[in-house]
């Protein structure tokens, strides 16, 4: 097992509680995920614990669900989560890129 894999497992043991913490964690994931732009978010992982956490985390952070969840297949290594709905993407981007009007 790699250091990254073990670290993700350890972090996934912590509950998703405070909204601010959920958004901070989600932003960290988005910064390093496969695709994060105005048309699509795609997170690919091989870690089953991290895959279990993602839907809970994004629901807490943004009150939304992924448009695509991994298909349940035995022996599948890559687990893909995706958001392409423009309204969902806008909701996420609004949380991180609000312009201060003052």
C-alpha cells in the first residue's frame, strides 16, 4: 500500500461534520482531481474508502449529488465520479470564486 493510499484511508476515518470543513476538503480534492473546469468535474480514484466518502462530502459541502457514480463491478480498479450538470457546477464555483462587491 502506498503512503497516499494509507493517508487517504486515515483521513476518511474522520466524520464529515462542519460545512466549512467539508468545503475546504472538497476544494482540496478538486484542485488535484482529474478534471475541474466550468464544464466538468471528474474525480478518479482507486481507493474504496475515499470513494465512499466523496458522495457524503459533496452532499454536505454543496447539497448536491454526482451525475455519474462508479458502476459496481468486481475487480474494477478505477472509480469515476463526475458532475456535468451546469447548475451543479455553477453552485460549486460560486462557493470558491465569489467576487467581493465592496
